[in-house]
């Protein structure tokens, strides 16, 4: 699990990004882990809160991303988002010769 308090995106707003890397058979566990960090880890909430202080445009945007070599249907993604109460962008990256996705493009 990576948590970035990095740059400014979306019109100058900061983004708190939770990123999970998962193999093909473990995607649903990634949803569970992302939801747990977002709702149960006080240090994450503190970081998001601190990103929004004195920033034009309001509080930081929160984004959750799973990068995986597996495939997921839209109905399965929607079911997991509903089950865990978190919206997740699933990015498939399965070809080693393909460049690693730049997640900044997702925000």
C-alpha cells in the first residue's frame, strides 16, 4: 500500500492517493485494504486533513487506485465498491514491456 501526499492536480487541489498493487487473483483483497486504510487508519485521516489546510480550492481530493495484472468486469468492480464503500480506479498493467502507468494522469 502506498499513500501519496504528492503534488497538486485538478485545478491546484492536492490529491491524497491510496495505491494498491495486486496480482490477478487478489484484486478483491485490494478493495478491502484500501477501504480499511481510508476508514480505520487515523494517520491517513490526519494526512488528508493536513493536505487541505490553507489550500485554495478546498480539501484534498481522495483517490484510490489498484494496479493489477488481472482483469475485472465492471459489475464486479461496482459490487466490490458497494461492498467496501470506496470508489476505486482499477488499472490493468500486465505487459512487462509496456511502460509503467503514470498515476498522475488518473487524477
